[in-house]
């Protein structure tokens, strides 16, 4: 996975999404990571709200602290295969591509 800011000059739709995390109707798509700061750069869709979804920075530690009242946690999609953001229907639809 690229280091944080390694693909900053690349159009968002062309960035490779290397990991996918999910919980209920929320999805986090990860393009870059900094192991030193434990910060991701990626795309978040929270509660299926595609209108307010966005690219941004995400803290791995904060993501791992999220738990529902029933005790569910964010899971990593272990079957995820890297693909361009444009090829992910949820991102493409939300971004109007």
C-alpha cells in the first residue's frame, strides 16, 4: 500500500483502493497509510449516506475504538482485491463518476 501522500498528484478516481473496512451500513475504502502515525487516506461512506461521503484522513486507532451498543466492531474485508476507486460502485455513484 502506498505511503500517505504518495499518490497525491493522481486523480482521485484513479487511486487504488487497497483495503476495505465495514460496519453495518458504513464503509471505509483505504488508498494510503502511514505506519508511523497510523493514519489512512481514503473514502468514507457512513450510514449509507452517499450524499455526504468524502475523501479524507482516518485514524486507524479511532476506527478500532468504534463499537456498537451490541459490541460489533469495524471489520476488515479479508476477501478485498485492490481496484481503482472508479471501479468501486459505491464510490463511483457517490462521486458522480
